[in-house]
């Protein structure tokens, strides 16, 4: 009986830590132009460190070919000065929106900055074998995998859910 209880507890623990878990995207309608808005909050990339990067996104049907990628640093307060993606060897520089790095969070230290890119870039990420993000700060850069073969992340599955919400009618 004790052995069964230990096995069930271990299985529950593994399920709770699954990278496939995470928040669902929010879907709303803009009062300004009646556009469909899809947002997924930043989820963590693959990392063995407490301070790590994450990716979220926002899309509007008013600009259907563009997306805002929300690049995050979790458990640290630091200005985000740049971001790049490496999708299956194709390096893509992301262009920051004119806003500043957002440090507002009620529960954890985090920094978030939005970067504009094409929606096709997000589709390329979820169809890739290997995607890494490099986040630049005034004191250096951080790199984490979104997906790298068998190494996946919560951000990878969050972007899949994000695209499903966009593609649903």
C-alpha cells in the first residue's frame, strides 16, 4: 500500500511539473475597432537557473500579419535592451516597441518588454526543432531554449495554444 502511495505521489508530482501545463490565452474583442485580440502571458523558456527568460505574445485581427512578442526575464529586475531569436539556424533580430521595460508585478520580480515581429515567426517557432532566444540587458545577455530537440519549455506550448486561439473562428 505504501509503495502504491509513493508511486501515485511521484506520478502526480511529474504531472504537475509538465511543460505542457500553463495558462490559456485570453481572447477578447476590442471596443475600439471590434478586432479579435489574443494574448498569452509570458511563460518560461527551458532553464536550469532561477533567473531565466520567457516569452508571451499578443495579436490583433486589425493587424493580422503582426504580433507583439513579450520577452520576459523572471526573478530579476533588469532593463531589456534587445532580443534575438535563432530558429533552426535562422537568426532574427526583434525590434522593440517604443515602450520601456515593464517591472510591474504583484507577486514575483520580473521584467517584460514587447517586440514587434511577423506572426509567421511565431509559426516558425512552434514548427521548429530548435529555437533559442537571446535577451540583452545593460549588464550582458541571457540565452534559453524555447525548444531544442527533446528539451521543450512552457513557452513553447504556450505559443502553440496562442496560435490555436488565433486560428479558431
